[in-house]
């Protein structure tokens, strides 16, 4: 249904400079968030990029996935498997019968 990419500050690293000067460099991590909808549930999942290409998914397109505990494994449009963490799982409400 949706995807979003963000850069989050993960920390800082001190690096030596010239003389007694030290440099502090911020370290960022890339996080991709996806919303996957089924007939009964809506999953919000997150993947931290660790030197790999992000999942190539089409918004509102079909996606193959499997859930194991709090982990959701998905296949992107290129057939590559990605491991994501389930951030939120929402049960869809069925429409109430007319009174």
C-alpha cells in the first residue's frame, strides 16, 4: 500500500584530525518502512539497510510474503528476499450487517 525511506541518526564517531584536533562524524542508517495489506490484516514493517539494496516494491502492487513471529519475509519485484521487522499489525474490522 505504501512505502517510505528515512535517514536516522545512529550515533557519532570520533576521528583523529591534525594535531590534537578530533573530528566527530555523524553516522546515519537508512530505514525503509512498508505497509502491506491482506484481506484481514494490515502490517507496517521496517527494514534497516545494511549494505544491501532496498526492497524494490510497487506501491499498491502484489507482494509475496511470509510471517514468522515478529518477522515478515517478503519477495520484492525482482524476486529478492528481504527480512523486515513487524512494527504494527492491525486487524481489519469487518463491515457490520445492516440493522
